[in-house]
């Protein structure tokens, strides 16, 4: 016994001598317990970046005293107890040890933005000293621990962006000091918090920020939420909440942000919303709200975003809004708002977006909008506005988009485009605008999309439009425009889409640029248009002298073509006859096919079924002596490729009729390259095999399919210059039905020509 005591005395002496005193020793035991708790936490973590590598007890006992207070992410209070643990942004994962509950002095725990994918230990809720807990942006699973209601001092709880599921613990309502409760699930991850928002939330009267967005919360918002008199932000967006919004929200005098969008709310908004609060953001879009827009929403003078679109709001736009100087965005499209656009919106110095489309607005576009210096986006389309356009509205210095389509606007399009420095989209379609297209529109250097369709515009298409550097889409259809299509429009630098259908345009369609490949549907409904992709001009009378001389050239060219065709046909007949004989006597597969097709010359696409040749092989054969025919789409040549012991026929397509005179040998190279290159040739071959087995004996169907495929391949040539013109494509498609007898018809777009595309068509005709 004595010995024991002596030993103890000795033992303590040893420690006391080593350190400062007995009291400290007792404390040390506790502190060492915290150190070991931390080590236990460390043991559960995966720490690839070795961020908490320094969490180690030194070997010599001497260093042991509260050494953990120096560890990365650990802070101690003046008593040497851990009060703050910050493991955020450390790329750690793994599980959080139950031993965390041993850090009873912990007031701040931050583990945000890591890779934790376990559940939170239930015991964590026994840390009742906690004032702030942030476990956001992890992959934490399971239900959120119950018990934090006992942490009387808890002010911040951020559990957003995790994989929590289940219900919001009701006892949180007892954590009445909470100022920030962020439980939102976010895009990447989702807290699947479901069920109702607990009524007890009304107990957390100090709550300032409540963010439960992106969850699966349903039912109504509890009326108790109106008790949260300190609430500054309420974000419930992207849930499945329904019913009416508690009228008491109007009484929250601190409310700055109210986000309710993308739910199923119905009924009216509290009529006094914003009346006594510095409301800044109000976004209730994509619900089924009805009733009037709260007139008081800008009472505090702080409203910047008023976002009400996709609802069923009715009644007028409150005039109070047009004195709301703080407004930046007003988005009210897709509602049933009626009445007129209030005066004064143009005087709001910060207003950038004004979206009122698809409502029932009547009256006029107020003049004062023109005086705005801030508006960049205006959409008034799909209303019943009935006025002329304010003359300077398109000169708003920051205006990028102006859409006023589908209204009853009248008068002329103001000729005031000198200052349109930013305008990129102008859509005035489906109105009753009359007069001509102002030439000054061409001074809008940034205009990309100009849509004037469905009006009553007259006069010509201003030539200057062709010079616009960024114009990509030009729709002038359904008007009464007269005159010709300006020559240069096809070569307009950025033009991609041109629609001039249903006007009174006349004369030849220039065959350059975009107009080479224009869809004929974009030209229809103009009885006087011809040439280009349309049928050639015949007997077209009102002609300039240049056009007349062109016409003469065309007639001349026509005769030359006609005569040489006859000659070519005769030559080709002989050539083909011997060819045919040769093949026939070889006893090749052609024999069989010939029988199959009832003695008709088997429709062959030799040029592309024997694919051993190169573009060089073909190029050398482009000479006068090899011409075996000339068709509507080009000249047919014979190519005797000795190397392969093969004779093929190929057709060199012409770009368009008007190009005939100017065609240079360079074009030949270009077009033949397309045919010869056929990087797709393996695709074609494989397809043939597939078709062979599937279509079986329906050879003509197979051939037709292959033909169309080949046309498609031509159209997808790498370089645009290698692609056939729309006119050629249409003709080719028309001809791509070799076995079908064509009914004679004048409409070349609807009809098939009997001669195949790349075929030995003259031969076909003769045998
Ligand atoms: C913490 O580290 C500093 C230097 O890095 C050292 O001076 C101090 O003594 C250490 N404190 C403890 C308690 O280990
Ligand atoms: C840490 O994690 C972040 C986010 O998961 C990642 O972008 C980053 O590359 C990681 N850093 C290292 C060094 O692995
Ligand atoms: C909660 O955490 C997320 C992600 O770490 C952060 O973006 C968000 O601002 C935090 N919420 C609050 C209210 O501080
Ligand atoms: C909240 O606290 C009260 C007393 O302080 C207690 O009676 C009640 O059970 C607690 N509520 C929850 C859900 O824990
Ligand atoms: C968390 O949820 C996301 C999306 O819901 C899912 O892709 C991911 O696998 C989940 N992570 C874990 C650890 O369950
Ligand atoms: C919390 O709210 C619930 C429901 O509203 C109520 O029954 C309870 O008494 C409140 N608890 C405290 C501590 O105020
Ligand atoms: C609206 O919320 C649903 C889930 O409630 C989501 O699937 C959808 O993407 C959300 N829509 C938008 C525009 O965020
Ligand atoms: C609201 O606006 C008023 C006056 O413009 C300003 O004094 C106040 O600070 C603003 N409040 C908030 C929360 O922005
Ligand atoms: C116009 O708004 C109504 C709702 O008021 C909506 O149902 C409809 O789809 C909208 N139409 C268009 C074209 O957006």
C-alpha cells in the first residue's frame, strides 16, 4: 500500500516535474481526449492531398500539451479546448467519426465542399455549443440528424447541396436563434427533402435567410412563416409547393428576396407584398398565380427584379411601377395582363429588360420608351397594341432586341436608324406596317435578324441591305414588295436565311451566294420571279439592256447546247453500244440484271460502283473528245481508266444556267474533286451491301436509295464550294428515280426526270 502510494507520488512527481502543475495535468487529460478525438476523426477520413498530415502527436511526451491546437483547421479557445474545426475545401472524404461528439466546446464546424458520402453521425446533434454548422456541398446521405433544436445558440445551419433525404427535422423549430437555414438541394446534388415545411419553422423568429429551394417539398407554405419577422430572404423555388401563399408574407418588413418560381402556387399574391419592406427581388414565375400584380411591390423603392412570367396574372400593370426607379428587369410575359402600357417606363434609368409578350395589352406603345437610355431588350409581341412605332424607339442607345410582332401596329417603319449602335434583333412581323422599308436600316451595323414578314410593306428591297455586315436572317415574306431581288443580296457577308416569298417581286433571281442554295419555298408567291433556282425566265419583258444582252447570250448558249446535245447523243450512242456489247459478251453479272429488268438497259451508276479510281483519273478524261452527252444538269464524259480496265461515265455538273459563259477550268477541278474524292466511298459500298441483303430483288428501289444517298454525300462535301447548287440538287433528286416513268409536267420541282444523275443517260435513251 505504501509502496503503491509512493509509486503514485513518484508518478505524479514525474509529470509535475515535467510540466507545470497538477491542475494542468487534469486539464491535459481532457485535452488529450480531444486530441485523440481528432485523431479518431482523422482515421475515418480519406485525405488524398495530405492536408491534415500534421495531425500527429509528437513522439516525446514533452510536446503533447495542447499540441493539437496547432493542427491544420483546428482552433482552440483560451482554455485550450477545440472551439472551431474547419475542414472545408480540403478534398477529404470518408466518414465522420462518432467521436466528434467529444469536442463539446465546438462552436463552429465547417466541412463544406468536400467529398463526404456517408451519413452525418446522429451524435453530432449533441454538440449543443454549436453556433455555426456548415456541411454544404458534399454527398452526405440519409436523414438530417434530429436534435439541433437543442443547440440554443445555433445561428447558421448550411446543409445545402447534399444527398440528404426525408423530412426537415421539426425540432429545428426550437433552435430559435437560427438566422440562416440553408437546406437547398442544388443542381449537381439534390437534397430530397420532402413533405411539408414544418409549422414549427415559425418558432425560429430570428431567422433571416430561409433557403429550401430545389427539394421535393409539397403542400402549402405554413401560415406560421409569417411569424419570421426578421426574414430577409425566402427561397422556395423548384419544389412542388401548391396552394395560396400566406397573406402574412406582406407583413414581413425585412423581406428583400422572395423566390417562389417553378412551383404550383395558385391564387393571388398578398396584395400588400412589398408595402412595408425593402423588396428587391420578386420572382414568382412559372406557377399558376392569378389576380392582380401587387401595386405596392416597389413601395420600399428597392425593387430591381420583378419576374412574373408564365402565370395567369390579370388586370393592369400598376402605374406605380413606372415610378420605380430601381427596376432593372420587368418580365411579365405569358400572362393575361390587360390595359395599356403605363407611361413612364422610359424614364426608369436602370430598366434593361421589358418583357410584356403574350398578354392582352391594348393601346399604344408610349412615346417615352424612346427616351430610355438603359433598355436593351424590349418584347411587346402577341398583344393587341394599336399604334404607330414611336419615331425614335429604335435609336435607344443600348437597344439590342426589339420585338413587337403579332400586334396591330400601323404606319410606316420609322426611317430613324442612323443611331442604332447595338440593335441586333428587330422583329416587327405580323402587324399592319405600310410604306417602304427604310433604306437607313442598313446603317444598323450589328443587326443580325430582321423580320418584317406579314405586313403591308410596299416598294423595293433596298440595295443597301446587302451591305449589312452581320445580317444573317432576313424575312420579308408576305408583304407587297415590288421590283427585283438586288443582285448583291446573295453575297451579303453574313446572310444565311432569306425569305421573300409572297410579295410582288419580279425578274431573275441572282444566282450567287445564298441564292444559289435558297429553298424555292423562300421565293414562292412572286409570280414574276424566275431563273436561279426557279424555272428560267421566258418572255420576261421588263428588262434592262444588260439583262437583254444576257438573255441574248442565253439564247445563243441554248442553241449551242441544243446542237451539241444532238451531236453528243449520236456519238454517245455508238460509244455506248460498243460498251454494252463488251459487257454483255463478257457474261458478267449485267446479263442477269438485264433479264431482270425486262430487256431495259440496266440502270447503272458505274462511276460510283467501281470505286477504284481517283480524281486524277477522272480529271485527265475531261476533254472534248470524251464528251458523250449533255443534259440539263451538266456534261457527260466517258472515262476509260486503263489502269483498272474500266470504262465509266461521269457527269460534270454545271452550277447554274447563268454561269455557263463564265465557267472556268477551275470549276471543273472543283466539281470533279467532289466526285472523285468521295471519302465516303466506303460508306456507299457498305450501304450497298446492307441494301443488297435487305431490299433483295427490288433493285430499282435500292438504286434509288443509293442515288439519293449519293446526292446527300455531294451536299455534305467539306468545302462549301464543292457542294452542288440547290438547283442541281433539285434536278438530281428529280432524276433520281430511274425506273419510274415520269409523267410529263411543267413543274420541275414536283417531278421526276427520266434520266438518272451520274448515268450514261444518252446511252440509256438509245438502247
Ligand atoms: C504552435 O506552433 C508554434 C510555431 O509553429 C510554436 O511556437 C508553438 O509553441 C506551438 N504551440 C503549441 C501549443 O504546440
Ligand atoms: C479537389 O477537389 C476539387 C473539387 O472536387 C477538384 O476540382 C480539384 O481538382 C481537387 N484537387 C485535387 C488536387 O485533387
Ligand atoms: C451554403 O453553402 C453554399 C455552398 O458552400 C454556399 O454557396 C451558400 O452561400 C451557403 N449559404 C449561405 C446562406 O451562406
Ligand atoms: C422544443 O422545446 C420544447 C421545450 O423547450 C419541448 O417541449 C419540445 O418537445 C421541443 N420540440 C421538439 C420538436 O423537440
Ligand atoms: C447523390 O445524388 C446524385 C444525384 O442525385 C447522384 O448522382 C449521386 O450518385 C449521389 N451520391 C451518392 C453518394 O449517393
Ligand atoms: C414551436 O412551434 C410549435 C408549432 O407551432 C408549437 O406548438 C411549440 O410550442 C413551439 N415551441 C416553442 C418552444 O415555442
Ligand atoms: C422546375 O422544377 C422541376 C422539379 O420540381 C425541375 O425538374 C425543372 O427542371 C425545374 N425547371 C426549371 C426551369 O428549373
Ligand atoms: C432600400 O432603398 C432605400 C432608399 O432607396 C435605401 O435607403 C435602403 O438602403 C434600401 N434598402 C436595402 C435593403 O437595400
Ligand atoms: C401565352 O401565355 C399563356 C398563359 O397565359 C400560355 O398558356 C401560352 O402557352 C403562351 N403562348 C406562347 C406562345 O407562349
